[in-house]
């Protein structure tokens, strides 16, 4: 009986952990989730089945990235090397 309870607790803990999607760095994931969170705060509809009244926008954004419900792309920024001083 105790073992079953422990297994249930472990299963609940594993469900609570959100694995980040395949993005090249955790910093980029944070930036993308923050931008999506701002969109949600401004009234965008969540693309996952979570109650927005009970779930924080950041958690919703992370869940959307986990389920790959958000489309995004990376753009290359041109580097401007410092011009030599005359």
C-alpha cells in the first residue's frame, strides 16, 4: 500500500516537470517564453488546454513550447564590426 502511494507521488512529480522543447539554448527558450507570455497577458488565446484564470502566463507559454504549438523562427542579425578610427 505504501509502495503504491509512493509511485503515485513520483508520477505526479514527473507530470509537474515541463521538459523544454529542442531549442539551441535555455536562454533562448526563456526569451521566447517571455515574449509569448506577454502576448498571453495582452489577450492572446492560449493554444493549450489550460485554464488561463488559474495558470500563470509563463506556465502556459512553456507548455505551448513543450507541445510545439507556437511557431517561431530565428533571424540572423548582421554583425557590424567596429570601423577603424582615422
